[in-house]
C-alpha cells in the first residue's frame, strides 16, 4: 500500500516478529529490569524520600509521594524502552549488523523495515509497562479497572518516543553521538515533566515550556488513569501524543530513506 | 514472471550518479536464462552499484532495467520475490541461530512455516551446515558463513542469483567449496549474476564476462574469447629486459606492456617468434606461460592502484 510517498504494507509485521524472536531468547533478562526497577525506585522514594516530603498537592489533590511518583515511573519506562530500542539497538542492527541491508534484498520496503522497528519499540514499551504495572499494583498503587487503560497508552507513548528515537538514528553519524539528544531532550524531560515534583513547582515560563514535552502529557495521562480520575487532561495528552506520532513517524521514514537508500 | 522470458535481465542505458560522481555510466547488457554473467572490474568500477540497481535497492538515475520482463523501478517487490542476493558483507543475523536465520528470512518471502523448515533443512544439507543448525552464526568460520549467506539467498528458490564478490576473503579450501556449490547450482539451470575481481573465479564460473571500469563497459565476451583477443595464446615475461629487446618489440609492433623492470609480450600464435626472442634476448630471466584472464584485465584496466 502506498500512502503518499510511503510504501508500507502489513509486511512490517515480519520485521516486528524477527525482533520478538530475538527478545524471547533472553526473555528472562528482558523481564528482569521492569520487574526489579520499580521495587528499587519505590524503596528509595517510598522509604527514603517520603519521610522528607510527606505528601504532594497536585491540582487540588493531596497525594502521598509514592502515589504521586508511581505513574511517573511508568511513563518514564514507556519512554525509555521505546526510545532506547529505536536509538542504540536499532542503530546496531542498521549500522553494525547490516540487518536492514539483508532485509532490503527481500520483498520488504525500507518503510516496512522502519515501521516494524518502531512498532517493536512500542511493543517493548508495552511489555515493560505491563510487568511494572503488575509490580506496583501489588502495592495497591493503581486503581482498577481504569488503570488497565495505561496498557494501550504505553503503546501510543511507545510509538511517539520510538519514532522520535528513530529520527535521531536516521541522522546521527556515530553511535556515541546519541549522548547529545539524550542530554538535550531525554534528561530534561525525565526531570521536568511533572515526574518527581509537580509542574506547579516550576516558574510559569518553565511550566509552559514543559507542556511541549511529550513526556509531560504521558505522565499526566498515566497519573489520572492510575488514580482512576477521568480528566479532560487525559484527552489533551492523548491528542498531543498522537500529534507527536504524526510528526515523528513520517519524519523517521524520510530521514532513514535519505540515510540508507543511495 | 517466469523463466519463459527471453531475458532474465535487460538493462538499457542504465546510469547511477552519486552527486558529482558517475558510478555507472549509461551501460546496457542482457542476462539470458541459465547463463552465468560476471561483472569484472577494479574497485570503484561500478560493479556493486550496477547489481544494487538490479535488485531494486538503488533507484536508477537514468535508463530502463527489466528483470524477468518487469520494470524494476515500479515492480521491485515482484522482482525481489524471484531473486536471491548475496551481498558483499556477511550480513547474517548474529542474534539468531543458523536455522532461525533461514526460517526468519523465509518469512520475509511469505513462505509458510512448514515449507520454510523443509527448504531450510534441504539447504543446510546442500551447504554441509546441517551439523551447525542450532549454533549461533557468530560461531561459524568464514567459509561456513559464506555458505550460509548462499543458503539464505536460495531460500526462496530464486530464478536469478546475485552474488557480490562471493569468495572475497576466503581461504583456498573454502573458496573451492563455494565454487563447487555454485557450479552445481549453475548446472541446475539457475541464472547467475556475479561480481568479482578474482580471475580464477570468473574463468571457472562465468559463461560470459563484462569488464567494467569507471562506470563503463570496456569489453564483453566469454572468458576464452577475451583471453584470445586481448592477450593471445601465450605470454612471454622478461625480467630486466635489454634495451635492444624493447626496441625490437616496438619495431615489430608486438602486443606488449613495457613496465619498469619487466616486459610482457602477448600473443604467441607465432611460436617461432617467441623462440627466437628466447634465443636472442633471454637468459634465465624469461618466463613463457599461457595467457590468462588476469593479463586481459590488467591490459584493459591499467596497472595503477585504485584506492
């Protein structure tokens, strides 16, 4: 199927499936991080920081620090899994293993290869989220059934951050240079997206700036869903994430084509 | 898209330009069913650029290119179903085992699982890799990896096999084993397009050769025809030749190359001539030998380094 200048069919699933098979080989290692990481964070923040902070006020709601931070951890996991899959790992497949070159001698188009990679990044984000969600749920930190909506949200967030990562993969000269977009985009988002302290703690100009971060919207949507509170911010967040996908996804296809097809 | 087509490849004035660099300059050639066609040329001659256009990886700058009668620019997907490609790098999937490499690759061609396993088994036996089926590909030797790349290129039962320098970097044993496999495939009627700068490979495998340089076709013909025409039957190589011999060769207008410390005289149709040169000008510094494709190659593409 051709959509404008793009050549994508359901064949991208083959690429996705290849990555799934590799992932399954070491599934235990892959499962371990999202399983143990939240425990580490909850121990540090729940036992350590909570004593200092006590509770947090977010838009009129009084939340314990652990309840406040749990959705942030989920959203960060979504971002990290997709972003790192489609930067470092995709770059290794593209540049060092020449996996894409081999695929491009078969009936797969480059657009399908890249789509498969981004969908795989989103899938990793989803798997990690499901594991982490079950861990934090054991501590009663998520309200159900609303909390279940975090799962599809993690896929949407995964596409947005995976596509963003793939854009960098398409333009970066060497693998070491991923440090730059991580320092410029990922680290500020990690710290200032209403993750570890409420946005209200920032000066007004910084709050406005933080609204540009996709992570801000992902954190907010995750938070309200975990709390079981339906707010209009959830819809705004979803709309913003969809918009990010609509920008970064085609852009990723364009820059990868420019990089690989000569 | 059957072998009923008169031509497997039909390239007409195809051109590939990278910015200011003209990698392939308006070349035309055909590949007939069952034929093994070799593209020969020094580094940067345009061989790889040509075959990348053939399998629909690189878009053409100009010209038309039909594979199995299908225009590759618009019908690249249909074309790729019918071809197998061995790229220059051993780009096997290092995250997977030998068997998985074949099975997953089969999936890219829509081959159902059962059929893929059957085909993979058959190819592993053919390539003598059966005993390594569950090993990771990174544990294979260089020769095994090459055979494995070849097996992968055959997973879709291609009608056209494209090989980009299939034996570069292999030891003689492995090289001969790959040649043996390729000869078997050729005997089965598979059409093959290969690039190489190994002259033994070209003479042994190819029905017809195209010698390229600077993006252009210099000559084309069977290995034997090319040797006869451009180097003759025999060659006389003289180390540190006397000035009189150089003058003699020039005066008689013999086909020759005049190098710093060496004079090479081609053509030995006239045995007497070589014998008389031998008597008059040579001591132990003369070697008389059969002309080879390498002589043709060096005569046509020159002796300067390509770096």
